[in-house]
């Protein structure tokens, strides 16, 4: 079966002569959550930004349901069904919740846009209660929910999230991961970059571990929870990994 997203031999970075990713491979099947974890500087955010058309790709391909989208500009990716929620600056702080959602629905037929905004309010009641509040007045968790809600308005084929739990209180973090599990239950395909490894492994189907811009381990998330190689990667001991340092 053709994966919803396939990354093949991706070499990418903010400068073409200084790549951060060195031949990364990844697949996401329709309806699953795939997590990318790894130590700081591993290239996790660079990976999703390269898929989102925000970082130049030097080599390799990105395929969306078999269609080559490598280097496609963000507006065309959005039209193709890719939604990306960055870690920071993911809402328009000076606009109200309602205005943020209307912008997210701007490309939809008016009736469909109104219907989906109402569905977003039903999914996130806290947003409905503060619809006229400016986003800058929201808590970190509420901002994250607004970013999710706006991204989901377009009913994306692929939702990519970069560090959605960053800076959140433990209770709010739990709500974010519960929401991700609920979205998967509805059939949403998700690629998740996350620093909270334990929580990410608990909610995802499969996990890729990056280090130094390369694939190191991948497999079912539950199996990786107890994999001793994880400690070697996070401690920077690459020589302890099979095939490394030889």
C-alpha cells in the first residue's frame, strides 16, 4: 500500500552547502501517528520543515500518497492537503480566535468554512468561550489548541506538528496528547516531532529516532520504549550502536 507520506534519502538544510539531514528515510501510513524523536540538534524540526517546503532540499524525494512534492512551496502543499503547525508563532497573536479561524477557512467555500469553524468550536469548547479574545491573551495550551483547530479546518491529508507540548504544564500536555490520540481515532494521519519521548512513544504507532541528521533506530513505538539503544543515542554514545564507530 502506498504510504501517506514517504521521505526517501532526504538531504536538506538551511544552506545547501551545510546540510543538516544526511539521507533521512521515513514513512507514515494513512491513519497512524508517527513520531520523530532524538537529541537536540538531531535535525527533527529540519525534517518537518523540509517536508513543509520551508527548508531547501538538496537530494532525495518527498512523496505524498505517491505524488512527488519535493520542494513544493507551502501554499501549494496546503492545497495538496498538508498542514504544518510550527512550535512557535503558530497563531496570529493580535487577532481574535474567531479571526484566526476565519483566516484558516479563507480558502474554503463560505458555507463549508462556517460549518467547519462551528465544528472546531465543538471540538475545543474553550475556544468557543473566548472567541472574541485576542490570541495573545490565551494560555500556552489554548494557543496550541487554536493552532490545531485552524490547521484542521482544511481537513488535511497529513497533519505535521513540531513540538506541540513545548512549554506546557504537565496537565495541559496530557490534554494535547489525548487530543492527538482522538484525532488518530478519527483517521487523521499525523507526523509528530516531540522532545517528550515517553509521552510521544505512548501515543504514537511508530517512531523514528534521529541523531546527527541520520536515521538511527525505527520501529513500533511500544518496542522502542524499552530499547537500550535509546539511552546510547541520547547520551551521544554512537559507538555503542550496532555498526557505529567501526
